[in-house]
C-alpha cells in the first residue's frame, strides 16, 4: 500500500466523523413543549349596555315619593311622620284637608291617622285608631309592608287614649270637688250671717225726738 493512499483514507475518515456527530446532534435535539406552541385565548371584554336616564331627576321629586321609590313604603311613612310632626294649628288643619278622604289606600289611611293623632281632640284620636286598625286588617301587599308600624302606632294610641281618659276624669273630679267646696263656703257664710243677726242687742230704747212729750 502506498503512502498517498493511506493519507487519503485517513483524511476521508477524519472528515466523516464530524459529519456523523452533526447528524446525531440534530437527531437528539429536544422538541419544544406543546404548551409553548399554544397561545393564550384572547380576553373577552364585557359588553357595556347603555343605561337609560330617568325621566325625572330625584331632586325634583317630592321627598316622600322619592323615599317610596328608593327605600320602600315603610321608610316613606317614617319620613312623612317626621315631616308633619312639627305641624300645629292652621298648618295641621290644612294638611288634613289636603289628604282628604283616604278611601281604601293604606298609605293615605296611615298618613291621615298620623295627622289626626296630633290634634289633641279625643274624637280625632279615636278616628286615627280606627284607620290604623283598617290598615292592620288589610291583606294587600302595600298594607302588609306597613303592618309593623301600624301595630306600633295603634298600641301607642290606645295608651294615649287611656292616659287622656284618666286625665279627663281627674279634671272632672277636681271640678266636682271645687264645686262642693264653693257650696260649703256659701253655707258657712250663710250660717255666719245668721249668727251675726242673733248677736245684735234687742233691748235698746229708740231715741225720742226733742220737744216730744211722752205719756206716763
């Protein structure tokens, strides 16, 4: 074998080894995980629905109506009670006239009951108690929301009526006692007048005018 052939074989072998190693490296290169290939789903933004504005601003509505719409009939009734509590005299009479006949409306019945309870008239207090009893006996949903307040006010009005009846009885008893005292004073004064009349002397001789001669 010649020296040139050996050198050629050695060179060819040297060139073959790096090529084989390069192919092996490509064959064993790790594959990227599947999670890296998957992209995150796009974020779905919620759809914003337009809100229709109220036809009337709350600031322009009556306070009781606005409270009724936002907090319910019980809160509206408490607000009305606080509003009419300072009323007296002409203002109270004007509000009673404005409410008028409540009919079958439990809300109006309670409003009128609150007004009548402030007149300090026994007949009006009895009427207010009757209106509250009608609200308590009403099974409608509007009335049921007012039942706790109606029962509380009815119990209060019953107690108020009892106190006023006791006060009227005491006033009448004082008047009767004063009348009997006045009658006794009149009788005592009459007895004193009789006593003074008995104490006058009856043996006094009447005076004789000058120049008049008395017969023996």
